C-alpha cells in the first residue's frame, strides 16, 4: 500500500474524491457545450420569436455534431432579454440594436444598472426599417415630400414617435413643418390613412407587418423612400442605426426594394458563455444560411457580410469572431 493511504479513513477518502470531482466542474459563471442553450426572443406574434425558433431548428438539427440543444421560448422582448443575459438567466437573446447599444454603454433604460462589460454581439439579423407609408394620391415618393403634408408622427412614448423625432431633428423639422402632425398610436394609423385623415404614417417595424399590409390592402398605400445626406449622417453618427431595405414584393404596391434606415434585430450573448458554444452556433447558422433565409420572409435577403457588422454595438464574442475570421469576414 502506498505511503500515507493507510492513515486516511473511509470518510477522508470520500471527501478527497468529492473535492477532486468538484474541482473539475465548471464554475457558476461558466457555460460549456453539451448543454441546452436558451435564447430570449419576444412575443409569439413577433419576428423575434421566429428568429429564435429558426436558430434552434438548425442547431437542434445538427446536435449530433456539436452536442448543443437549443430552446427559444417567448419573452418580454429586448430590454428584458438583455437584463436576463446579464444575470445569466439566458445564454443568448435577440435584441434591438439601439437597446444593445444602451445596455453596453449603460445609457437610457440601462443607466441605473450601468454599463454591461460582459455583453457580446454574435451577429445581426433582419432590419426593422423606419417605414414611411403614404397615400398614393398624396404625391409623396420620398421622405422630403412629406413636408407640408398631413402626417401621423406616432403617439408620445412609442418607438415610431421616438425615431420620427430623430428624423425630424436630422431634417431640421418640427411639428409646424407639417400641415397636420397627428399623434395616433400604431393600431389606429392605418385606418386614419385610409380615411384620408393623414397622408403619411411612420412605423419602425419588421416586415411583413399586418398594419402596413392593411393600409396597402384597404387603400392602395405605398412605401416611400427614406434617404439623402441627412439620413446618411444620422446613420454614420449613431452606431445602432443601419441602412436597410423594405424588400420588394412583400406588399402589392411595392414590387421593388425600398431604401430606408432603421435598427437591426441582433443576437447577443455574454462573455461568460464559452467560445466553443458560440462558435458552433455561429457556424451552424452561416453554413446553412439558405435554410435560415427560407424560415421567414424577413430573413430572405440576409447578407453575411452585413450580418457580421451592422448594428453591433457590443464587442464580438470570441467564438463568433473566430468563425468570422476563418471566413475572412473580419
């Protein structure tokens, strides 16, 4: 018998073995492969839920290759998702790019919690365009044409109102720039457009969208272009904005893509999630991107070169960066 073993009783041997086993286990902040990862999404009716489902469908389909199982339950959306990632209750989440920016910098709704130093980007997904919907008889084909018109700028506190105020400042406009600046919520603006109470409405939303489709269907509305030097500067100055398109063919009045800008839906994670897990998930999506594109109309025109760059305010996660480097994308 080796020296020293005879001095240890059964209890000491059991405790020593237990300590050795525990030493090999990951710490509370670690996350490794061969586990189920959970992705925070949004409501079942929204596109964020479809993003999570599409990712999980591809990850689970190839589980034998990487040992990762994936679940994407509905959630309260971007802000709740970002908080849950920070607290370790979610491994990944879908979040709007402007809220990703505020979370990583500790601004706006995240000021009390302060900056999240561990927040990491994985990639961006579809755009959520600032969408200008107009009556066909209003002689509006571009953002600049709404000056002097009857416009629904959105209800105070809404996302579209906040973005519209940003656009108005960029263009040097205020409410008096319009013959009428209505403040209806999104749920009422399509009918107001159809009843000619307003000639234009704005909506920051993923497409296809039921409210926009209603305006197109009921009153032959069309989507107008949002571009120009002012918008170029706005996107250049605000890292959470990106140029995007409303894809042609989604609505009857717009057979061609319409240029605009907006926020991006982004996939985020924490630096505490290990690199191999994020590498495997990233590789799974990008190496079967055609399948991903077919899973929802909003994904149809995703371009990998933009997904690895646009709307990403937090640093890239080590695992995603490794895969992108292999592909020559960063």
